[in-house]
C-alpha cells in the first residue's frame, strides 16, 4: 500500500481515520482490540474517539471508548505510533460545554482513561455559544503549552463561529484550529459544502468528515425491501429516497468497474473532495475493515467522480 499520509497541522495521518465510537458499544474490548490491531497492522495510525462515547448505551456513563483505547495502548505499547484524536464538550456525564473549567478538567479525565500524557488532536465536540471564543481558545492554548495537546480542531461548528475563533487565534498568536470534523458524505453534502467548507479552504484547514458512510447506508447493504440487523439501521434507512437510490446506482456502477465494494468507492469519492484529508469510518469487526482500507488504493477516474457527484446532488 502506497504511503499516502495526509497532513493535519503538524500531524501526519493515514488517509482513513478509524472511528472509535463502536468501542464499548457494539464492539466489546476483545473485538475492539482485534479491529485496532488489524487497522494498525495495515499501516493505519489515526484513531478518533470522544469523551462521550458511548454514553448513549444504557448503563454506560461515557468514556468507555477512551478506556478501551487506553487499555489497548497499555497492552500493545504502541502509543507513539498512533495519532490520537478525542473531543471535549459533549459532557461526561455533565456538564457539557466549552468553559475553561470544563476543558481543564475534561482533558485530565480523557488522559487518565486513555492512559497517556498527551492527545495529538483535541476537538471541541460541539460549539457552546454561551462561551466566548476567547475563553475556550485560551484554555486550549494552555493545554498546548503544557504539552497535553499537540493540535486543536473543531467539530459541529458554524462557518461564522469558526471564522471568529480563527481570527482570534491569528490576532493573539494562540493555538489555532487546524482541522474540522463535519458531517459530510455522498448523501449529506449541504452539511459541509458552502460557507463552512469555504472557511476551511481559506485558512488551509483539513476536514475529517464523520458519518462518511452515512451510518452504513453507503456500504450498499440497505436496499428497498431489505431488513438489516444493526444498531444503525434506522439512521441508514432514512436515505432510501430518490437521491439515495441514485447514489446507490452510481456506487454500484463504479464498484463493479473496479471489482470494489460500494463503501470503498464512497470513501474514495469523499477523499477526493476539496479540503478532505481523512474520512472517518468505524468497523465493528475485523471483516469490515478491508473495504474501508481499500480506499487508499482505489483511483477513480474523473468521469466516475463526476458520475457520483451528479447522482448525489
């Protein structure tokens, strides 16, 4: 596999980010370790989680994914080989938000669960309009100066608020966002394209899209009249409209031409988009990984990219 690492600030990352949301949710620790081992063995180095994963599971408090990853680091002794991303602001369990106090205590909790003394990429998970950008950027800058965080990024933020935060960083010389994590895929384009993507491009930031496979819809396993036993079935099946069916048809056509999986094609399209550095996808089992990782070796023609882009309008 060719070395196609992408740059996010000072970080060099694999072109497929491995989502950790399933760890401690649909994948137990043994299954999670197997997926993490297989991803690393394939050359993957970019793992994404959040302090709140997986608080939505009855009996969980949040932090389960970070704990699994921390246990994996301790077991494998490979922390230095991985670019680790996690997030603050969704609340574990409460309070949520981006006050300086929440950031200061939240990073310590994440570091403890992750069994590490630094986080490579630290996201503000959700914007908190009640907190001025001056407060949370200054708090994040402190973490960078202390060596607890290498780079900072934002998820779920508006174009205006992102521009405001970047302007404050530029004017003060404090830590500056180097990436965004937007909701973006073939059947959800207006969640990123437009003003937000324009700000990202203008400032030379990288995008690490989440829901890259639309809750599994873009794997092609959700079709009219089929039932899929999955924790994400409800989220994926909502895309079975006219546009979704057009996208599936285009994916099938391109996948057949390359003897590839629809998921591979969907990720390759996303990776080709302006500003996108590394699409984010998760695997519950090792058997789901090859189709994701194959995106790095799939070269779509301009005609194929245009076919997918037009079908997804």
